C-alpha cells in the first residue's frame, strides 16, 4: 500500500512538472460597464467608470478566457 501511495505521488509530481510548462493567460475582472462610444472617447486620466459590481463582490478570475 505504501508503495502505491509513493508511486501515485511520483506520478503527480511528473504531471505537475509537465503542466508547469503549459502557457496560461490569467485575467481578473472587477466588473463590467456598458457605455456609448462617445462616452468612452470622453474618458481621460482620472475618469471614473461605474461597474455592475460593488466593492464587496468577489473578483472573477479567468484562465484562458474561462471563469
């Protein structure tokens, strides 16, 4: 039994080593906003955009565009 656990651990380590080279794109989304292009073009440094989530809501973490 101990040999099976050790073998499983070694296989898990090999899998983790293999996966560590897989490219992954991460993005974090705080919320969304819909606005007309004219409003977007009027944004400048310091502009505030109201999002559909509050500051207490969880962030959405996407890996390769999947939530």
